[in-house]
C-alpha cells in the first residue's frame, strides 16, 4: 500500500511539473517578446541607434539617461493578420518594445495612435498578477503619468481590449532594470547638440516630412541621435496621407523637464498627417 501511495504521489508531482512547463512554454510562444527580453543579459552595452531599435525592437540605455519616453506609433492597436489596408504601420506596437534601463530611470508613454485611447499596465515578470503601475486611460497626442523604476528586475507592460473587434489581441513590451555601469553616447558623432543628454525619445514621423520635423525639433532644443527609414507594413494603405515610408527618429534632450519634452511632442505630433 505504501508503494502504491508513493507511486501515486510521484505521478501527481510529475503531472504538476509538466503542467507548469507547458504553461510557461505557452506563455513564451504566445508572447515571444517576453521570451526575447527575459533572455537578454544585463551586460549589454548601451545603444540607442534608430536602425537597431527598429530591427531588434530593443533599446539599451546608459546610466546617464534619466528619462525614457516610450512612444505608441500610429495604428499600433491593429493586430497582425489583417488586410494590408488595415495593418499597423510599424513592426512593433511601442518604440522601443524592449527597453533596458538603469535603476532610477523615469518612464512614461506618449500616445501617437490617432483616434485611439491607450492604457498601460506594468507587472513584475515573476508575478504577472502583481500590478505595479496603471497609467489610466490617456488619449492620442497625450502622455501617461510617469513611473520611476527604482528596483532591478524584469517587468512586462501591456494593453488589452483596445478594440472590441479584436478582444484577444494584447499589445506588450518589457522593461529590464539593471545597475548599468556604462553611459550611452550619441550615435551622431558630428552633433555637438547631442553630445550630452539625459532624455531619449524614439519617435516615428512620415519620411517625406523628416527634414522639416528634424528642423523643428532642433529649434525646440532637441538633438537627433539617429534616424532610420522603413517601408510601412501597411504600404500605401487606405489613408493615402504619406505613410508609405516612415522614419524613426531618436530624439535626445538635456536639462528639460518631462513636461517640457511632452509639450513639444504635443505641439508637433498633430502636424503630421495620419501619424
């Protein structure tokens, strides 16, 4: 009888282990960005180049960066698998989708998704039910309230139920907070304005307005670390307003408050057609 009980307990233990493994594997398959981000080592060198951000979905900030504005590009709410005219514009719902930041960095989200509300939830990856931050709902051309990340660890941010037509679609990203030993320097070695900065803003603009907007941002005291032009996933789409090609700008600033940074974004974002 003792042997049977022992075998039964072993079988139950094995079944629980398999269930946990399958559940974890399912999470990583369904949410590959979490899998990628949690596999990232903490020794990555800081890098904020626009091309790398677009291609790897990742930005690594140095210990000199105090503020990160994560932007939500236009049409970010659209899920994959739609007709071309309904697809989103960029290859990720956030710029950046994966951020590695230093302890003490303040993060907020700026909504560039025209005509759509957003609401960010932040949880600890070790306990996805433990809600650490709730932005509340914020409209397009507005920013969420900020959150300061004072503890190291892996954190997931997400949004669900943005569109009743796609109730199961979830936008997600990750924040990894580390004790960063290195600072990040500008990718633009020729720009004295971008030599020293404490705030970074990846920001998508129509490629045909890039030069004009770069000039306006510089007039407002911003540096432009780097740019990367890509073809919209939507292509010409149904809007016909210049979103066939887009450019990702990595904006930098020094000594500005977050209110000042967001004020400039609020001023310039509405001037871009459909972006």
